[in-house]
C-alpha cells in the first residue's frame, strides 16, 4: 500500500490572547521581507472605520462579526502563496475560540480545519493588557480567548511553540529559529 503524503505549505500562525503582540510581531516579520497575512478582524474594523462606522456598530451583532472574520480568513487562505513562507496573524482555528465564547455552531469552522493548514503555530504568551481602537474585550475575556485558542490548536494536533513575553526583536528571532 502506497502512503500519500500531503505537503503543508510553509505557512505559520502567530497567535495568542488579544494584547499578546501578534500584530506587532507579524508587522516586524513583514519588515524583514516575509509574506504576511494580517488579522482579519482588524481588516474588517479598519475598513469599517474608513467608511465612518464605529467599532461598537460593527460588533453590535457579535455573531455576524465573527462569521465575517471567519469568511475573510478563508479568503486569505485562498490567496496566500503556497510557494513562500507565510505568517498569519491568527489562523482559522482561532475562530473556534470566538465561536465557542459566543455560543455559535462550531461545525462549519471545524470542517475548515479538517485538513492541516499550517506547519506550526507560534503562541505568544500574554503581555500586559492594553486596549486599543479595535480591542473591545476586557482582560479576563482576552485571557479566556487565548486559553480557548490554544486548546483548539492542541485539539487539532498542531505543533505549538510557546513564545515567552520577550522584547519584540527577541520574539521574532525565536520564531525564525523554529522555521529555519
């Protein structure tokens, strides 16, 4: 019997609790020349605020907002190059945490996670919590989101590398040491 190996692209996820530094880390990787896929939720919020909407308006119906984030993440997968190293600011399995918190049906997201999408997941340990224009969670909810995200990546069998709360340059160097 022949064994068929499916090659996973050189795609990596940088994830963690809200306010753990994923966006700063991915931005630094981009400045170093890596192809990055920005966070879907921030893209939706940035696009909405450019149209004059408030974050509160966009997240008034959290169920609808999370569905939009999930669908946009699926679109990002379609256009991400399969022949380059790519870093994603959060991945499809992160939607499972938000769906679970909001009592949404997990099946659609789980079906999208059926195949292995990423080579490795870098889970950034929490930094001191700070709010910003897009972050509406309080510190406790942010912590819970991080715990659930990690739980789902583990459940799905991903290789998770914990990245401690270090200076940005040190975090990026640690991440790069795991892909080279």
